[in-house]
C-alpha cells in the first residue's frame, strides 16, 4: 500500500520504559547518544522516547533492550514527542489520553519482568488456589437459617 | 512472524510481549501514526475527518454513534489484518482510542468472530497472577507460526 | 482583538475527536476568538469520580468528562464557559452529558452549552451556540441594556422569514415581514417595509443590528454595528416585549427550521438548547399542514383551537411521517379542525420531549417566533405544561426587536 511505503521511510517514535534495578534511564539515554546521531531522545516520567527513521529506531531499541532484556519494555507511540496536536502545553492542559493507561501498566512492569525471568529460567508455573466462587444458594440459605 | 492483534489496543505490555516473542503487534499506535502523517489532511489532533465515521460503517450500522464508527475506522482494519489475537479482559481504565465502552465491546466481538487463534487472559493483580499471565501469553505466542510462512 | 478578549472554553466531551468534528469545533471557536481547552485535572480522581457523581458508567472517556467537570467547578481549570458534547445516539453519554451540564451550571454559574453531534455536524451549526456562549461569558454588559434609545433598526434574517423593525426611544415605530428568498433582497424588502411604516429614511438610522441565519451576510450589506446570534438576541427581545426584564423567565422560540428553549435570568440566557432533530418540530410543519388543509397559515390557529387533538393520532417526530399521518387522518374522515389541533399539539410535544427536558422551566413562559401567532400552539403548550403561556405583542418580531434594542447601545458610544 502506498501509505505503508511512505510510513516505512517515515519517522517513528518508540517509548522505552525502563523497569530495571541495574540500568537507569539516564544510562540508557547516554547509550543512545553515544551510538546514534540521526535520532532524538526525550526522557519522560515513564521512560525514554526515541524518535527517528524506523530502521535506526528499531536498532537502538534492540540495543537498549539488551541492557536488561526482561526489564525494559517498548511500545510504539503514534505522535512524536511535543507534537503540537497532542502536546499538553498547546492543548491547554490535561494529560494526553494514553497517559493514564501507560501509568497503570508501568506499575505492573516489575511483576511482568520477574515473570519473564522465571519463564526464561524454566521455573514451573506455580499452581495457585482456585478463584473464590460466589456462595451457592443452598449454602447461603443454610447460613441465613442458622442465624435465625 | 504472525500479525497479532492486541486488546487493549494501546497496551505497552502486550505490544512488548508480542514483539519480544518474535511477532508483529497490531496496535492502535501505528494506526494513529498513519493518520497523523497522512499528507494533505489537516484535521488535528488525530486527523480524523467525517470520512472515518463513514469508513466505520463497514463495522457498525449508521445508528451506532459517530465516535464509535470513527474509532472503528482505526481499529477495524487491524482486526481485518489479524492472524492471531490476545485479549486481556478487565483492563484498567484507558482513554482516547480505548475510551468508549461500546467500541471496546464491538472490538472484542469482531475479534472473537474471526477464525484465528485467540488467547483471553485477565490483567494480573498479584505476582502469582503475573507469572501465569506471562506464561500463558508466552506459550501462546510460541505456538504461533513464525518465519517466512506468513510473508 | 487582544489576548484579554479571548474566551477560554472548557471542552468537556466524549467522541468529538473520533467523530471527525474536532476541526469544526476549533474552526467555530477560532472565528469567535475563543480557545478550547481540556481542563487540567488530578489523574487520581478518575478512580473515584464515578461514585462521586453516583454514575457508574462503562466508558472511561465519560468518567473523564465528569472529572473535567469537577475540575471546572473546583476552579482547578480557569475557564469562561463550557462546551459539553457527546455522540448523538449514545445513551450512556446522554445521561452523563445532562448531569455534567446541570452540575457545572448549578455549581459554577458558568455558561454551559451541550450538544450531541454526528459526523455531519459543521462549524456553522456550532457557531451560533458557541457565539451565544462567548457573548454570555465575556460580553454580558451588552446584554444588560433594558431600554432602546435613539433611532435604530433590527433585521432578523431567519431560515423561513425575514423580519425588520425600526425603533425610536423604546417604541416600535415600523415593522416589516417577508418570506426569506434571496437573503439580501428579502432583508432589503423587510427593512423598507419597516422604514416606510415608520416614515424614516434608511440613512437616518443611527445603528443597525442583525441576527438570524443570514446575520453575517446582511450585516456586511448594511455595515451593521452588531451582528449577533439569535439565542441572546431573542431572549433579550422576548423579555423586552413581555416586560419581564427582571427575574426568571423561560423563552421558547419556535422558528421556521429549529427551536430554542432558553432559561433566562434578568434578561441574560443561562441554560439553553437549540435544535430539533427534524423540521417536524418546527414552524415548517405547521406551514405544510396549512397547505394540505388548504388554509392560510394565519388561519390555522383559529382552526386548531376549535378542534380536538385527541381525535387524531399524529406524531411529527419526522416531518415526512407527520404529513403522512395528517393525510391518513384526513382520508379517514377527520375534520380539518381536529387535524389542525393535532398538528399544533404534535409540534409542542416534540419541543417538550426534545428541549424542555434540558432546561428548567420557570414561569413566566414566553412563547415567541412566528408559530406563537398560531393560536393552537400556545394553547397546546399551556395544556401540556399546565401553565399560562405568555405571547407578547409583536412576538414574531423578537429577533428584530432584540437586535434594535441591543444595537442602540452603540448609538451612545
């Protein structure tokens, strides 16, 4: 498709969220600065945004991931950082829509990271107790009757 | 490499896991990028024009609100392209593209109607759940075709 | 205009970006030197806002609307007015929209408008509403005028008819009324009628104000000092003519194409709605009814008051189906009187269902617009609401009168 071809040459942005004990976002940023010149990076409260040509961004992101594979997470972002159409400053306030959900997911990353470590180490899945079921009608009846 | 539709369509965790296990995540972000970089359209913020709700008629009838059909114009083509899907139920609160409950119901319905491998899980709220969540997704993704067979 | 004149409007909406109408909203706002902002708010409130409102909705963006409404009320977001919008045909959103509008208006006193949009909503449709909002927000002084002074004219270029009045020292001294065909030609004719009746020349006029759909076009034509949307102008004209400039009033204007229901306080609009899904709820339906009955529109009212609407089953939710049921009942032998009464009742019922649910009806209820002259209409409305309906003199002229009154503020300047 025509647009796909255009997109491939286009600039893309990926957001790299670091949930690692060994790597700090600043380390990651330094690593990117050292390795590439054709991309820009922006640190945010939840991670580092990497913007540039698609192939370069992919390469940089892969390099960043390798710093602590199971504790660095990546997704694409539709808008480039500071895009006037979405930027908080020019929209007159209010976080952009994706912010809330990203915040929620970032809070889960330590859990996801340790699960990935366990998966890689072939730790068998711990079978947990079944979920609490709702009380059966007859049990409920018995409780009510015993209270009377 | 399989094209894996993810729900929530903007999930960092799902998008990351799909890519991590060697597949191509079909997520809303790339659609947004496609929209906002379309040359010759100037309809900020998302470059969605009245054309999109019209395109959404492919997925929902005209009596379905314009905002649902406009969102479906973004998410619908992703479902069309999907070769597999991961649906995470009871997702925490999400806005914008994921901000409309009717759109979300329709999205999940259309995915389930497709004859493709689908994994449905719930968002974890404990380490134990987290492990099961990741294991099930990882096993599912490993079971999908990889390599050149889908190209 | 300076930055100070800029009106900040909080956009509290769900779906506008995805329905493709966001640029239309922005276009209407920028034309009025208004800026739409998303109210800043504390993200954590989203977890509890549903229970705070007592509204457990499934759509997160509707929770966001409630959170933004609270930010406006709490003064976290400093704005001059609020636009509340949701998708047309979304039931969940309609419940939230109504509550959010009521909540903001009652707790902040800020002017609020609400609208349910489709992908076909255009900037022009939104402009009138936003213009009223910005006027109430930033130009209230304009609406404070209670007496007309000097020699001024008001021209109301409506969708169906064009009205003009000439006023001198708080008195109407000439009026004109013509069907709208070519906007400028019709305005010229109506104004000439009014000037002739007043016995003055156009160049003697100290100021001209325009309103109605054609206000910009004819405003430019006359080099008018005031071009103002019909919501604020009509409220002003209505309370002036009904001599209710102080205290509460409810103005209902049944126009040729759409209706307005405006809740007024000391002559200034508070909550208002403007719309009508179909012309079935407007003067146009009555016009078609009179044509089908073979009577002049001016005779329809007298016919209607003699009839019994209960004898005819009619619901003009859609103008086409409305006319169909009219034809059917005539074919079944209904009397023209009963049909006329049913048509009036049907129009009023639509207004009751579609508009009066959105504003608080406080007496006096002032009924204006051409349809108010059709005696069956105020009667049907009075019966339905069980209150006395006030139809002021010159009630079809309110737009023109309001414009002539408001523009006299420019005479002294």
